[in-house]
C-alpha cells in the first residue's frame, strides 16, 4: 500500500506499530491521528477508516468560518472530537 495525500503508511520491521497516520493542516491548525492495523483488522480496513476521517475533517474545515484567518476554537474542538471517535476502543 502506498501513501496518499494527508495519509502516510507506517510499516517498520523493527517496530510494533503498523498502520496509517492522518495529518492535515489548515488555517494555522494541525490535526494528526494514527490508525493502527491491529485495532481495525488489517491495512485495508485501517486505510478505509483513515480516509473516512479525512473526508469528515475536510468537510468540517471547508464549511467552517474563520476568525482572523484561523479556524475558530469550536471548529478545532469538533475536529479533535471527530478524530478521537474514529478509533475503536480496545
């Protein structure tokens, strides 16, 4: 599997983590979340979850109002909540 824009694949032989990292920056705010293969049942499923979360975050950011060119605090908290809810509890 190959990395895509805003999604990076992490596969290391010497590390316990394998999965996808979502990272997006807009209007002075950055959002990052890891989607491990173990929690989602494999690479394709973790990629699908990461892509869905990325689409949700982009839709939220594009539809939000800016305050002095930056994202509003409420938009930032909504985005962080979306990312927190994206990972299933173990």
